[in-house]
C-alpha cells in the first residue's frame, strides 16, 4: 500500500507518515496517478481531520493544486462527508489569503459557495472570517451572498457576516428575554389576558418580533407554535434552544410561574427580567476548599451560598439544564448541568481539604476555562454566555499573585481571537471571611483595567450579607439575584 492509499484510509499519521518522509522528503506534494490529488487533498476529502493536521505540520502545501487545478480547501468543501468545519479550519490556518477563493472547478464555485450550498454554518463562518469573497461570481453569475439569500435557512445568510455573529452571543440573553416576553404577550392577546390574570404579567406585544415570527399573519395556537419553532431554528436563539421544540415553551412556562410563587420576589416586575437574564447564562460556581475555609464558619456559609445560587439560577430552566460546580483543590461531578438537588448533595457531603492551597487562577484555567470555553471556540460551539461565580476567602498560594487576573485576561483574548465578544464570559467574585490580605487582593482584581469589562468584585463580604438576611429569605433572593446580575447589566 502506498501513501495515497494510506491517506484515503486515514492511516497516514505517526510512524507511518514519518517513514514515507524519511524515504522521500518531497512525497507530500506528489499527486496520485489515479486521482491527480496530493495526500493532503485526499485526506481532506476523506474527512480525516487528524491526518490533515499532521500533514500540514509536516509541510504539506495547502494551496497545492490537483491535476484538475483544485485546492484541498475547495475539494473538501465540495466533497468531504464528515468533519468539514474542523478540516476547513485547519486548511485556512495555513492557506495564503489569495488562495481562499481559488475557483478552478468546472462550475466556478468557490469553497465558500460550496459551504453555502451545503448549508454548513460553521464552515461558512470560518471562511467568511478568513476573508472569503461573498460577491465573487461563479460561471452562472451567482455569488455566495446571492446563494445564501436564496436559501430557506436564514442562518446561512447570517453566517456570512462575522460582525453579526460576534454580536449574537453577547446579546443572546437579552434576545431570549425579549422573546419570552413576546410569547407571554401573544398568549395574553389571544387568550383574553389569561397569562396576566394568572401570573400578573402583561408585557407589550413586540411588533417587530411578531412580524418576524408570524410574517404579518394571525395564526391559531398550533400555527403559532410552528412559527415559533421555525423562527428559533433560523435565528441566533437556536444556539440556546438546542433544537428542542419544547424548550422554549417550558422556559416560558417556568418564567411566568415565578410570578405565582409567594415565597420569592424573583418573579416581581423589577426582578423577573434580571432573573431570566442571569439564569440564561451557563452558571459555573467556583468554590474555595483551601484549609483556611475551616475558620469562622466560612465553609458552612459557602455551602449555603452555593445552594442558594443553584436554587435561584435553575428556576426557569427546563429539566435537564443546570449548573456547573468546581472546587479549587478537589474534583467533583464535572457535569455542566447539575440540578439544585445534585448541587446540594455534593456540597453537603464535602468539607475543606486539609492542607489545601489556593491556586485559584491556575485551576480556574484548567478546571473551567479550558474544558468549558476554550475547547468550544474552534470550531465555534460555545452555545451560550457563561457567568462564573468565584467564592474565596484568601490570597492565592502555590501560584503568583497575578495568576487570576492573567487567566481572566487570557480568556478575554481567546474569545476575541475566536470572534466572540469578551463579554461572553463574565465573572462575579466575592469574599468570604474577614482577611484583610484577601480583601486587598480582590480589590486589586476589581480595579484592574485589563479585565474590567469582564469582572465584578463585590464590595461586601458574602458571608456577612448571608447572615444579615438569615431571617428573610425573600430579601436574600433579591440581594443575590442583584449581585449576580451586576457583572452582566451593562451589555
């Protein structure tokens, strides 16, 4: 078996690839006599992303032309059956800008045009971000822009505009809140105000959303739900609603039910939008389990806070969604969708770690940012913004003092590089305990201008406020949702 057969079968990696190069350093750009394609193009068309990555690292030329004058990028967008976004990303990273639009194929289609025809949203985004032309025309006189406009999938046209895509995630929570209010208003309008009578909610019907959803018509309930599902599938909302046709109905139902709950103020008119916006962020609670947490009732206070945060941030989420919980030193269930009950079971059966240190920045990166953010940036798969609540009682240890700030700054930089707004990940940082050194450290974090757009550091000690509201659960709910809302209120 030769190099082209190995490329076709996905075995042209590791030692096998090294042996071919050892015998012939120029073999990577030799064409297959049968297909006229170099090994890189063969691997790309076959859909073997790992193979493509290794070939590029070993020096395969991404802009090399096949016998028919096609680049690997064009062949992949036209033919590969799997892993297209990842392969496009790898090829673009090494392809000279002038070759992104190479169009030697018989119909004159560019790689972007093929991605549009296949409605491969992530590949379209990658190519558009790389500068692929949306106005160049093929042999039929059609551009990628025109092809996208003709598609019934509105997400195709939207993916051509990287700036709109950058905006979409940062504004997603606001968009969802507006959409939920619209649904409640539509129910009021068509059911004689039943939602208002039951839940005290009477938002104004948003004419712009109504036109987009119903196309100027007056549907019955069944048609309305179909229109809602179709609208969601063709908008940035799809990122959040995950293709679940019942998700938005469950979300709206739980949001309105808050108003009917006499035990919490979260459904009151001034707090409901804040409650929804907070809970539509992926919640991550990052806890301090260093040995100093055994002092002055700090651990018990943190347990109460964690349970309360989990309780109020899961109120409007449908079954199956939830909160992520991480500790500086100890490892627990790494699910991103823990329920309120699961969170309670974990923290009630834990305690601080004897001789536990406080590498808060180092483990923020390894336990939260790398698995929950960075791994989802390329190809873009960050479904919704994150709100990370950091609870700590002390100064960093076993790392430099700047590690926390540097980790947060790196997060913002990586988001920007991947085309997301920095505000896609926000941090609420609060102190437990009275340590002056910790207070000074956190004050410095809050004043650091490099991360000011991502971080809110509470001026109050969390355990002190928790104690003050001990006799009034409603005031505790109000204070906590306002605190959690603070990092995200300005975007």
